C-alpha cells in the first residue's frame, strides 16, 4: 500500500471531501474576492476541507466557512419530494493564489 492510498489522509480522501464546485452567479462574484465555493459531504470538517483544497489545487487557504442548506419540500407534477440537505464550503484563498474551477482536475 503506497503512502497516498491510506484511508486517513490519502488522495482519495481529498477527492471524497470535495464533491463538486458550485458555479452560480453569487459564487462567481465571490471569486473576485479570492473565494471559491465547493459542495461537500455533511460530515466534512473545516480542517478536512482546508487540507483537501491545499493538496489538490496546490494553493494556500486563508479561511474556510461552511453552511448547511436544509432540503426543501417541493412538488414535481403534483408529486411531493424533498431536496437533499447540502453542505457548502466557502474557501478564502491567500493573496496571489487562484483556482480555476471551470477546468476541473
């Protein structure tokens, strides 16, 4: 087993921590302030998110803010359903560092 495949701090754990970037109008405006928004699992902590961003994108993270969006009750063609609860992480980068989320990994 190589160093990067262990369960605690391997590359796979980093990929499991950051599910996808959130590309909205609000997150695009936040990008002007060196902030990037990611969708993360509900169990992810701020330190795990910071470690994953620094390891995968080779940048320096200044701060991580998280928020949970509780799933809403909606209807589609008269049938009720509930959206999933989602956790988002707003990652603030140090000056001089940037991430282009549109290119992917």
